C-alpha cells in the first residue's frame, strides 16, 4: 500500500467531504436524528450515484471493485462529518459476508441492489450477554426441507431498524455456525427498534421458528464472520480517526477564542500542553488505522492487527474525548454544541466489536505464539 494518495483517491475523499459538508452541520444532524430513518435519503442516493456504496463490491457483482484504501477514506469522512448514513452496517458488512459466503444467485440478487442503495441489509450476530469475540451462539437453526427454522434473540443489531433483509448467524445442530438470509417481515420475527447512545438506530430481533435461507453452502461460517469483523475493525478505526480529528480541531479553536481573566485560554501553557498531548494521541491513532488498512490492502486480515489497531485507537479516542469535554467546560456536554456528539460517537465505537478490555485479552492470549527473545 502506498502511503501517498493517488489523484483518484484524493478526488474521492474531497468529493465525499464536500457532499457531507453540504448537508450536515449541528442543526441538520439533530433534525435527521429526530426523524425516521435517522439519516438523509438524499445523501444516500448521492452516495450511491457516486459509487461510494459499491466501493467494496466486486465489479462482476455490480460494484466498483475498489480496495480497502478507498473504503477507509470514506469511513474517515463519515467520521469527520458524523454522518449517520448506514454505509458500514447496511452495506459494507453485509456485502463482505455475501462476497465470502453467498452463492452466485444470492450475490447476483443482492449485491447490485446494495451498490445502488435500493436495498438495505443488516448483520444479526450479537446476542444478549455475548461479548466479542465469543462465538457460542444461543440462536439455533434446524433444517426443514431446503430451508431452516431459526429460534433465538439478536440484540443489538445495528441499523436493523431499516433492514429489508437480515443476515442471521445461528448454531447448527451438528456444530458450527451457519449464516441465513431472513425476511424480517415474516411471521415468526419480531423487530423492536430503538435509538442508541450516540443517537443512531438499532433493533432487537426475536426469532420463533422463523424461516431462513442458508447463505451459500457453507456449514460453518465462523471463519468468514471473523474475516468480515476484521474488515469492520479497520473501518471503525478509520471512522474514529475522522471524528477525533474534528473533536480536537473544535477544542483548539475554542481555546483560541474563549477568554478567561482577560486572555484567551490558549495563553495558558498547561492547556496548550494538554492539546499537544491530544495531537500525539491523534497521530498514534492515525498511524495504527493506516496499519490496519495497509494489512487489508496487502491481502492480510489478521485479527492480531485488528486488535492492535483498535486498542490504540480506543485509547486515543478516550483521551481526546475526555480532554475535549474538560477543556470546553460545561458547553462541552450540551446537545447544542457538536463536540458532545463526537465524543458520544467515539464512545459507542469503543464498545463495538470489542472494547479495550476484550482487545487486550485477545492480544494477551496470543503471547505464547511468539518466540522468546533474550537480551
């Protein structure tokens, strides 16, 4: 992976940034969050027309067929704008599962619609009490002819509130994990939507002998789920970097304009030192996000790399988020001021697909795989 962006990558980044900047400011974000579906369908259509929704979908399946670098550039811009459009949860993750596990018929039926933005999917994998990376699913699937009957509860299902179809993971009778396409409007499926901590949407699905179609012919999709989550880890890192950059910019601009004792806050050395420490954290996060993206671009999808990146990005996000609130003072926690929304989003990302504790454990469990070096 080249660290310098190509002309086409720069144009993609700038185009997405201009589009999101045109539609979103603090007031527009609040309005979109208070109305269904919680995001702007006009923005969604324009993202589809630009080819953004099809970046990770192969050309033969109706997409653009771009690499991870382009996808992560978009995620970073979504983080910068706090744009609520469900690109990752409704398109990228389902498309990756379809690419890895779907049959030719399923790919042909669903991937072009995802790329065009005319169909939304969601991945129902997490269960109450299930912490990443555990795969001990309570949801079960029993064969009934050429279909399966699914029973269990999935929560939270990010962006499940708008999903036209749901990809559900379930334990198979003979062991292993299966993936199933489920119509959420059928009898046997109960969907309950709600707003998440960061103002976005999710749903709980209760399955009671719901009919599901096996995704592809794979009887154990655990590895494909792990690969998809690895891709999502890198995407969450990129989005976090975009959100952290803006949160820090808002904070430094506030220090330059807010006066205390007759001078701006930027004149107080301790505050400028704290802001400088935040910049160090931002650059650490950016480098680890690039590390995760580069690994994907070079054909690797190592869970160790994902956990390394998420651990540092999470630490940086916590540091910058806390300092942004502290240095803003009371205004930093108000809904009317944007920095609180950036911190809320960073906090939510920090608990998605594992928090700092889970990623630290994941890395600690692999220490034995390394050779001992004696100095």
